[in-house]
């Protein structure tokens, strides 16, 4: 829920869809967006500490083929 809230941080609903690949060492979030999502991903990375701890995996956010880095 924290990650979902983070992905609409600007309240402009730029992220329209999220799919997740679960790999042994990471969760890859594939985002579909209609606008800029850097702020949303930055906040999701900050709030993702609980998800990283619970799932014991790194969080990776992608837009198309591009990894979004903060």
C-alpha cells in the first residue's frame, strides 16, 4: 500500500499501470505512465524499506526498457 501511494505522490495519476516481476534477488516494477514519474519513483524508493525487508529483495522501477534511478 505504501508503494502504491508513493506511485501517485504528485496526485496527477501519471502512473496508469504497474506489473511486477518477482526474481530471486529483486522485484522489478514495470510502470506504464502518461507523464513524468521521477518524483513518484524517488518516493517509492524511500518508502520501499519495509518491502525490501519483508521480501528480502531490491526494488527496481522501469519505464519501458529504462531503469529509473533517483
